[in-house]
DNA sequence: CTGGAATTTGACCACATGGTAAGAAAACGC
DNA sequence: GCGTTTTCTTACCATGTGGTCAAATTCCAG
């Protein structure tokens, strides 16, 4: 375990991951180069390798760190709360993640697009388990007649799809909307309306 | 203009684009290599270059070919048709594209994720114009009280996001659903329900 | 069958890439 | 201040990469 310990290690590891995120998220794993990451980080290439044993390791570190943040809002969906409130809160939180961490969103999208070669375990494990748990909650709400009866997994997919779209396809969204729009603000209102109508029993 | 003319040219150009699609769609432009494309195509690397002057040219050819197919279903949305029918038909057609051409969908996603460096013109041009035109149609329907009043551009985004999700995040979708599911069949029903509820005035 | 055109190949090149090795330079504990 | 450890750099290497080139092979019209 070579956890960062000294100040310098702490700071440089952070700088490197930040740069790696920038590069990986726009070029994918294979398209990213150490030289590019080094340049963005303002460090020499061998110095990168001093902190992370390989390009692979940087990528792995980013993905690991990402998944937790990513699943957190779903974890927080409270089985004892008011269904519509809980779901809308999840949608809002997820959209905020897209707005505030678009690079993380794209990193994730890149990885899944490529068949998730470095995330299969996490997806088959944590993620699937969490979705199963929360699907049960949703199903429970449906059976109690508190929200419309819908396939819970697909309901979750639609939350993911709709919120991530604004981060992953940002360029397209902005091109289509043109100047003078705040995509995320508009999306907030729109998705609120959408899910309210969808969930009404 | 070096349009394919002989049988051999026709066939090999096709073989190469097919292989290039396979590789580009899973590794992105920079992550794809000519050697890999050559291997998939069953041709030698110099032979690839005989048909396409560069890796860039192959990518460009794929993107150009793609965009038309991609926008076709939206073009077909009939201003004189019944609104809900027309929109649901668009959703269904778009989902069919995701199911039947997932690699094309991923190629497109990859390109947009990376900031659309090789598609900016097309996005700012054709795509934006088409969306503007169809948004006008939607708005017209809304003002006539035939469908719910919603921001038309975002309505279109949500169709794109929801349908493409099943192609682009296929790995994730299948992992979450587990065995014994047909994601696209289920999505068909789910999206039909979703948009019916959303569009009800 | 044959000559010219179309197609294909093997050898090659310059450069980029991930990563290494060894030592110089800082930083730190005392 | 000094010796040790941590950090960083320069020079380097093997391999991969996009692409070229001249020659070989195949194709096809007459």
C-alpha cells in the first residue's frame, strides 16, 4: 500500500490525477498519452511514473474514486421518504453531478462505451447490487400505489440517460440550443416536469 | 472524386469501412490503429491506404455516412400527422437504430464525447437546422393543445438520450438487468409508456 | 494470350509511445 | 551542518504507429 503520505506526495498525486482526468475523459484510455498528461500536470513523464506505476494505474485510480461519488446519490434515496420527493431529489442530485463533474461523467461514459474493460467487476458487483436494492424500493412504492407502475430498472436507466446526456453530449446540446441558454438550468426544470408526470399513478 | 467504381473497389471499400467502424466505435479515433483495422478487415495496412488516403479519411467517411441515417427518422416526423403517433413513431424508429446499429451509435457518441472535433460543421449545420425546424412543429402542436407544453429542444434531447443509452451503455444495461432480458424489447414498451404520459396535455 | 492498368505486398521510415535506469537535486530528521 | 531518504531529471530503449515506395501480382479488355 503506497498511500500518499507526505505533503509533496499528496499534492503531486492530486495534480497528476487531475491532469489524467482531463486527458482520459476527452481521448479515452488508449487515446490518452503520458506525455500529454505530463504536460497538463506540469511534471515530467518519469515523474508521473514515480507516483503511479503505469498509465493503467492512473486510470484505475480515477475510476475507483469516481464510482463512489457516482453512486452516492442513489444510495441516499430513502425508502421511508415520500416517493416522488425522493426520486426527484435523486434526479436533481444526479443532474448536479453532470453539471459539476462533466469530465468524470465523460470518463465513465468512455469506459462503458468501450465495453467497460476496466470496470466489469465494479459494474457487475456494487452497481448491480445497488440497483437491485433500490429497484426493490421502487417496486414497493409502486405496489403501494404511491407512484406509477413501471419497470424499476428502466426507470433508473432513464434517470441516468437523461442526466448524463447533458454532460456527455454537452457540445451537441449547446450547439442545438444556441447562445443565451443555460442547458443545466433548463434541464433541471424539464426533468422535474418529466418525472412528475411519469410517476403520477 | 475517387468514388468506388470497380467491383473490387466497391467490395474492399466496404470491408474496410466495416472494420474501421468496429475498431473506431470501441476505441475512439486516437485509440484505433491502422494495424487493428487491417487485421479485422483481413487486408494489409498499405492496402487500406490504397483505398483511403489516411486514417482520418476512413473516420470521416464513416461519420458522413452515419449522419444521414441518423437524422432520417427525425426528418420523417410529419407536421400533418397525429402528434402523439408521430412522436412515438420517431421514438420507436430511433430505438430500432440503437438496436440495429449500436456501433454507429457508439461511434457518434465517441465523437461527441471528445468535443466533436471532426463533426462540428455538421452539428452546427444540418443537425441544428433540422432540430430547429422540428422544434417549430412541436411548438405548433403544443400551442394547438394537442400535446403537453414542454421545451421542444429538450423533448428531442430526451428522445436521443433515452434511445441511445441502450446502445451506448449496453454493457451496463445488460449487467444490471442480468440474464433472461431483452433490453431493447423492454425499452420499447417502457419508452412508449413514458412518452405517452409525458405528452398527454 | 498479352499488355497495360488495377491491386496487393514486403520492406522500410520517421516519429510517438510507455516505460526504465542512474544519478542529480531537494527535503528532511537529527 | 550532514547523512539519509525522497523527489526529480536526463538520457535512453523497445515497441507501436501512420504512412511511403518500389516492386510483385492479379485482373481484364482486345
